[in-house]
């Protein structure tokens, strides 16, 4: 990855959001390597082929190619214990006596992450003097010995983690690739002191307003005036000691303690001399100031409830204060700020506000998040979306759009696609009414039918107004494809013409699969296959919205056609469906149910059926 500015990392589960932030921290944060584990080394089961000594076949798991490709260079694995197991029988005849194929675990010999730092200020350049390299226009360090003397300078830092099988230990090293030769085991190590001097801050939101050693508030206090803080703690310890002494000397407390000591002569047996309440006191843990501070918890007076512990004010208050502490610690000029799972405990406005604040105050910020509100604080081109297709990870990023027509589709980024940020699949409809109808039927299906969300599908409208937007579907689909979504479309089956043929061709070119409703658009799809009596009863309720009954009690197809026109014109799709579902034993609109089932089918990445799927019209029940 070679971002030009700030980075907001989002994507589907297990696509590498945390891996990316962790990888950067392992290189740049001297405290991050403490979390290294054997599972950091990519591993997969391989099948032992007993027939020959060929390379073992993958038994399962992810493909190595492309794994964490954005930030890591993973050396090829040396397979161990994969020799063939075929043999001969006891008589020496060539008889195939192979056992069923078994799997062994193959692990790469090392995991490696390399980071290139650019736009270095003079202080950092001086700190890294001796390992600076010319920077190419591509954003990589140049290996050309004749590179221009006027080229910008950069520095490469790399982290390498390996496992020593004999010693059964993990070994990690952070080094300068410009002065190292890993193949020979020669490393120019980066001192921890050097990394601490780099303008890099890792946000770790923990319990806020803690005065214990190492806590955020304590670090802020120590940075501002450590001497005054120590004096305040000593004064607290003295005051507590005096208060506890007074407590111990209280007649009521002393009487209770003496009563315990008097039982069976306890006070005479536990010491060298008889023990009374005068020899009993109270203190926190070991009596140290640190032990006292560990027991303190923040309390706030926020409303009429009075002074309450921080936990009693809810998780959002704690999260906001925790993030405020972290941001205060991150006020390093021009800093690179790293944060994982940003906004998980925050409400929507606080997530967007704090993300915007970090972006404005940092030299470069790398946030990973599940929250679309965090992405609202970033430019669309600053969002990197990670996806997982067929077990292989990849990253996607929007390019700057110069085409005026494509800019119209870009408006859908904030209004539609942001909400689908972590969904693997989007299904684009012609307008918001289609989304409303499909969503309502999806919600009303029985528990035995999994909803679209269980299949990773997010419904998106191409048009945000009352009218449909079939011409916008290819543009929104192209935008979604750039971001790595699997893209489906649900469209009406309009009358055949040169225009509709051209529109269908463009939609198919932009989507992975297209589902086409029967003739008559979404309103007809609601009504097809339902008894006329059910439609007429639901039609009669529309008078509540100040319009005449569209069917006027007539049980004819002409009346149904008029109903569909009124629903379309008045935008009463959800209201009509609500009336249908209010009836006893209300059936689901069969065409809509079929459409939902086809969406689930086409959302599967392994789907190999036709790209254009026509939904079959459903006849009305006999006698209806």
C-alpha cells in the first residue's frame, strides 16, 4: 500500500484490518513486538501425496498468494515432513499399499513487514542519517546508484519474525533493509530508542481517568508536571493514613476488633504479646502509594443522579473519555497515528467527530474501523477497503474521479455505500421503493429463512428520489466494484427497445449478476400470486392516507392494475405491504420471496449460473 495521505481501513471480517494496523505497529512501535505469537507465522494444512515426491497439495485454508499482500512480504515456505509415504510390500513387489492421504501443518519460515517512511522532517532525517535512500515517483525506495541527488529521501524499516524449531522460541528483529542482508542473517538493527523518537503514536483506548502507574491520565500528569503530581500523591497518602488511624481508634471499631480478638483467647495466641485493638490498623494492599492509586476509580457528577462511578454513566462516556486521553497523548507534531477498531464503543456523532479531529491534527492517521461514521470524516479516496474473495485477501481504493457523470454516482458513497462498508455484497435496485419492499418482506420471512444480512447482502438504491434510477445502476455498480464489493442488481423488466437493451448491456457489464423482475415493476411483483380478496382488503386501508380506494372492492385484474398505478404514484409500497401482512394468515408475496432467494443464490462467490436471472411470473391462485 502506498497511500498519499490519511488512511481509513475498513472491510469484511477476516480481511486483515487488525493485521494491517498490527503490522505497522510491529515495525514502528517498540512496545508492539511483545504481542508476537507463533500464530503470526502463516500456516496451512497440506496433504501428503504418497504416490510420489511432488509438492504437497493444499488441504484447506487460505491461499498464500495475496495474503496480507498490502504490507507484508512473506518468504516461501520450506515444507517439512512432506516426503512420499508410498512403499512396497514385505515381499518387495510393487504393490500399492498407501494409507489414505493425511495432512501435516506447513508453516512459513518467517513473517516480514516492510514500511517506507517519506516526507521526513529535518529532525527525523538527522536521526536516520546513514540509512536514507532516494525515493522513486512510485513511492518506493530507489536502488539505482545513479539516482538524482535532488530526489526526495526516504527510510525503510522492516520487521521479521521467525521460529527457531530447535530452541522452540520466536525471534523478532527490526532492521534497516538498506544496510542488512537477511539471506546471510546480517541485520542492521533499529535501536528501540530510535523508534521511540519517531513521530509515531499508537492509540490504545483503555479504562480512562486512572491515576495508577502507566495509565493514560498518569502519563499526561507526569508529562506536564511529574514533581507536582508526586507531591499530590504523597499528600493523599498522608491524609489517608491519618484518616485510617482515626478510624482504627474509633471506639466502635476498637470494640468490634477487641471482640474478635477475645474469642478463645485469640489475641493472646497470635502474637508474642497479647494483641488488642491498639495493635490493629488498616491500609490498602501493601500500604504503598501505588497500591492506593490502583484502588481509585473515577466518578462523575453529570446530572441529577449525583456523583456516580464512571461505569454507571454507560459505555459511551467511558469510550469518549478514553479516546480523549489517547488523543491528548498523541499530540506529537506531524505524527503518524495508528488505531485499531476505532469507534467500536462510541456513538455515531462522537465517532465521526473524533475521527475528524485525529485526521486534522495528525501528519498521517491510520484508523481501522467497523463504523461507517468514522469513514465520513475521510475523503472517499482515503478509504482502503479490504475484502476476502475465495480465501485470498485484497485491498481496494477509489481513484480520483474526473468524469462529470461518474461524480453523480459518487454521491451514493455517503448516502448508500457507506452503510454497506463491512458487507461483502451489495444488491443495487432502481430506487428506494424497491429497497423498502424487499427489506420489508425480508424482515417478515419466517425464522427458518435466513435474512439477506445472513448472506452478507446489503440492499442499495441507485436513485435516492421518488423515481427509479436504472440509468444510475452501472455507475453505482462500478463504484462498488472499485471498492471490492460483489455487486448484484435487481431491475424491472421493461418493454423491449433499443434503449432498454443498451441499459441492460451496461448493467450486466458492471455487475456480477442481474436479477430481473417480471413485467410490471416492483408494484406488480408485490401483487402477483396473491388472492384478489387479500389485495382488495389491503387496498381499502389506503383511504387512511387521503386517497380513494384504488380497487373499490372490485375483484378484477383491471382493478389490480389500477392499484399498482396508485401505489407507484403515491409511494405507498410499505403501507400497502403493512396492510397485507395485517391480515390473518397473510401470505408472503411469492415473486418478492423468489427474488430474495435468487439474491441469496447469486451472492455466493461460487455461483456459476447465468448472469441474467429472470424471475418467473406467478399465477394467481385458482378461484381467486
